[in-house]
């Protein structure tokens, strides 16, 4: 999320133009849907609350990527496309 927001949309499009599939999990949109019960999303108030939590949870994942990349000086600190 932070890595994608840091770049210009046109430049990001040009870099990913020939990519067939994305090996990355889109955790910004899917992490709550995959980990919580669908019953929780039926209530309108709970859905709005969980929808507001999505960016915060995505930011916590991005901060973990920065910590993982801190010791690897060959990549950008916002790089998230590593395997494993």
C-alpha cells in the first residue's frame, strides 16, 4: 500500500504493464473478508466500522514490511514483493 501510493499511477502502470498475475495478496481489501465471519458484515454499523479499520490494518502490515526490509539494503524499504 505505501509502496504503491508513493509512486505516480502512470509509472506504476508502466512497470506492471506486462505482469500476467500478481503474486501478492491484496491484504488491503481482502484481509478482513478472509479472516472474519461474513455474519459480521451483514450489520450496517459493523460493516462501516470494519470498513474504517481496513486502512489501519493495511498500514500495520506495511510497517512490518519496512521492518523486514530494514536489514536488506539492496531493496527499497517499502518493497513488498518478496517471496516468503
